[in-house]
């Protein structure tokens, strides 16, 4: 009997790195594989020549049994047409039972094109994956504006899901395998690219605020009330070298850009320390930060839901405590 297979799309970033979500999904796939009689875990990399071999050791240490490498100079820049055709043909040929893709900008574009071509279902923006008693992929995502969590099954194969980065953590240990490499020559003669990439420009906000990789995040919500509140937050964040985040409420009030929104409709983060000022703690926000190692919350409302999700809760006014914290840490830095 042929083993089932879990295929993970190994996204290559514009800087020619394997996206971290790939290794997060690989670790989760190891758990799912055990519930599917040790299903094969494979990666699909679509890239310019040489990158599959460059990351061979990383794939081995992450526990991949197999890597499908489709390489061509035409893949130097992401293309919906070229990438989706290549991925679809490989999936048709090797018949994985599950296909997992990171819910990145690229993944959110690629996944629906693949699922549409294959006439199968796709559960998007998942925050949990499991295997049910019938050996089906049970994919959980927020629904009804984040008020409920829905667990969705796919009736057709392959079962597909996109998963937010930072929802799962990569393995802490190395699982070195003798990974099998299958090199594939893509057939693109009859495929026309409808979009031409001229240049990539990174926004200033992303350069300043790398929330995805920040170890410390100071985030503000409606409780900061106005621009002065966010100025106090930014002064504090700069002092402790933290990234600045915001709740949807703060973004809706015009106090912060959507680029730094954390939550269901924003970013998912997993810093070592997350400090929330004036954030009530609605489930939509909790979804985006509940993987933080330590959570500190400051709110004037002692009954705020955020206190149910934090390691340290402080009932206080952010306008009073932020200047004191900033002054304290500046003093500590100057003394050291």
C-alpha cells in the first residue's frame, strides 16, 4: 500500500531565502504524519537553478523525506502563471493527500489558483491543523469576524490549506534524514505570463518595523486614544529596541498604519516578549499574538479580556506608566 504524502510548498523569498513558514509547517507535518501511519513529508521548491541544492541541509534537518525541485531561470521572479502550472502538474503526478502552503502574500495568490485548477477545496488562513478519526485533514480558521473558530474538512483530494506564518514553531531539534531529491524540468512552452515584474520596492514601514522577526513588540490599542498616546508608545519602543504593533481598533482610529496591525486581519507574531498597552484583548487580536513566549498587559479595565491571556497584568493608565517605563529604561541603559 502506497504511503500518504504531505506536500509543503517551499516558498523562496525575493532575497532567495526559504521562507521561515516552510520550516514551521514541516514541524507540524511531523506531528500530522504520525497520525497517518508515518506519511511521507515532501517539499516543493520552484526556483531559479541552484537554490534547491543550496538549502539541501536545511531540508534534511527539518525532516523532509523528499524534495521536488523545479528549477528554471524563468522562476527568478514569482509568476502566478508559471508557478501555478508547475505546481499543479507536479501535484497531479505525485498525488499527495495533503498540500500545505504558507499564508504569505505569495502563498495567498498561488494556493487558490492551484485548488481551482485541481477542483479541490482550500481552507485559508488556518491557525490549527489536525487529523480526525477518519484520517482527514481538519483545518481550523477564524470565522464570522473572528468570533468563532471553524474546523473545515475537504471532500476532495488533495486536501489543501494555507497557514499563517508564526502560528506554528519550527522544530527545536535537528531531524536529519536522507532526503530524496527529484529534479523536474517544467513544461512551460504554452504558458504566457500576463504580468511583467519591473522592480521590487520595500516600504519604509517594513524596513523600520520587522514585526515578523521581532523579539520584543510593544503594541497599542484604542486605550492610547490619540497621536500623543502612540508617540509615548514609540518612544518607549525605541528605548528598549522593540518593534511597534497595533490592534485593529487603533488602526481603525487612524493612530497606526495597517502594516503594523496584529490580529486576525493583520499579522501573526511570536516574539519573546509582547507588551500590550490599552488593548482590550478581543479574540481577533489574541489570534495574532498568542504564540508570544511572555505577554505583559497594561489596561485601565481590570476586567479586560487581555488579562486572561497574559503572564503579567498591570491595571494602570498607559499615559502614566509609559513615560515612567521609558525614563526607567533610559536610566538603566545610561548606567550600563
